[in-house]
C-alpha cells in the first residue's frame, strides 16, 4: 500500500485515520471511477466547487454524469457527518499539498 | 507482398464483408499478438461492459431512480439480472460457441461454490490480485495435456450493494467485505 502522508494538527490526523479506513479502498487507486487521492488535476475542478459541496456530496452521496456513484459516507453508515468532513479535509489536503 | 494485396482487397470491400473475409480467409495468421495482449483486450471489453451494466443499469435504475431492483431470483422477482449472473451467462454462451478461449468470474469467497478456484494457477492468481490491489496475474498452466495462458484480473466492490448483498447472503463464506475490496477475479484462459 502506498504511504499516505501525515499532516500536522489533530483534525488532519483523525481525518487520515478515517480516510484510510473507509475512503482509501476506492480513492486510493480509483476504484469505481473515484478521483485518485493526490491527483491534483483530477481534484482541482472538484475543489473549485467549494468545501460545502464536497461535504454534501461525501455525506449524502451523489451520482456523476456518467453514472459513477460516490456512496453516502463512503458506504460506512457508522461515520458521523463530522467524521466524513474530516476525511474530506484530509483528501483535499492530499490534492493541494505541493 | 501477399500481405499488401490482401489488405487492399479487404479495404475495397464493404465493412459488412470485411469481418467474414477475415474469419474465412487465412488472414488470421498474419498479425501476431501475444496471449497477454489478447487477454488484456478481452478483459478490457468485459470489464467495460460490466462497468456500464453496473453504472447505467443497476446504479441508475436501482440506486438512483429506484424503479427496479437487481435480484438473484430475477425471474420470480421480475427484477434485473445481477451483474455476476449477467457475466456468467455471457461466459457460458461463449463456451458453447468456441474453445479458443474461456473465462469466468471466480472468488476465494464464493457465494456460488461453482465459482471457487480449481487449478493451482487460479488459486495463486486470486491470492495475488487480492494482496496486490491494482495488479493483474499471468501464468501458464497445463491442463489435460494442453498448455494454457491464464490471466487473472481483480473484481472490486464498487457499490454498497456489492458489499451488503455478499456480506448478508446465506451462502457467503465471508461477511466482512468493505467498499473497494477485491471480491474476486476474472480468469481468462487461452490455449497456446
């Protein structure tokens, strides 16, 4: 498995744990058409929508135009909204980190 | 030069005639492809069809519009055929028509015991793709006096329904699948 960087701050640490547990399965290598974590180009237009949209899409799930599906809370109903947001923050950081 | 003439001839025919000409003529022995290229291409077609079925039929009609479900008992339930059944029925039809290649969707944790690996290469291949996500497995094996090139490609849990249905199924030997996990593999075999 690829090594995913750790960032300073408790929120990003927590976000990384949650992300590794629930989101990496798809966003690690792009399963199901998921944008790959750390792929700056794939993420730029998504991040451009603003964090609120990303949070909403990650919490409620959404369908892309080609029928791709991001499942609500990454398919893990145990996660609270806050936990999903932490995981989104971590993935956004991966996509913007130089 | 035989080469050229045939190509020109084929180009002069309508497209409808080109395919039969390729099959009936001896053109087939002129272009050489490696078995790996063949299985990679076959797999690309299969996995794309499987993805389209999952996205545009199951995701759209079952998960998004909620107008129809996919069910193992599709006849009784008047439902859509499951993605894996769709795949197996296609593989069986191919098996009736040719011995040139064969394929199947297998798993180390099969709901349908028929889908368990049998040969050493199938077992090694499934173990390899599960341990090395994103990679394929290739090997040759001898079965009944014939040598085969065998390729194994991962099949992954792409939607919550894959995980919940398998984890909860009465016949499943494994109930801790997560999204993104390798659930099994497509095995494609060509005789050498």
